[in-house]
C-alpha cells in the first residue's frame, strides 16, 4: 500500500487532497513538524518507504528546503511537494536538483488533487 504524509500544523489545509488520495487507496499519515517526519522516516521498516510527502513551506522547526534536503538524504525514493506562493522561476531555482515534484497552492483544492490522478 502506498503511503503519503502531510506535514502541516493545520490538518484542514490538506483536506481535499487527503480525501482524494484516500479514495485511491493511499494510506495517509500526519506530522506537525519536520522533526516528526524525519523520525517517522527513520522508524519506517526496511523495504518500505513513504511514497509522497506534502509539506507547508514554513514549518515550526524548519523551512521546506531544509526538510526536503533531509528527506532526500534519508529516503531517496520519497517524492515531495510543497505548498507556497513563489513564482515558478523562483520555485524552480530554489528546489532544482532536489526532486520536488510540484508547488501546490497554500490551500490545495480539487484542481490540485486532480494533478495526482494523472501522475
């Protein structure tokens, strides 16, 4: 079973994405901080991994770039998406080479959820 983790202080932020992913049989977990996510990755049994992490741009304990760097180091098979408001060039320049799939709107909606159906 595929797994996705939302990293956010506000569970309502990802409500529509959570519903859509759940309908497709993806197991959802929640973390409130980057440190909590990194502990979850460390505790994931060998041979398993978290398929997707969707995170806020700014977390209580670190920013998204620092968390993406740590996730990529600990779990290279994990894909990441980040919510934010950067323009496309700025986002690309900041995250190029880190394997970040996409920048989502700060409050992802059904349009953002449809992206995952096609990928």
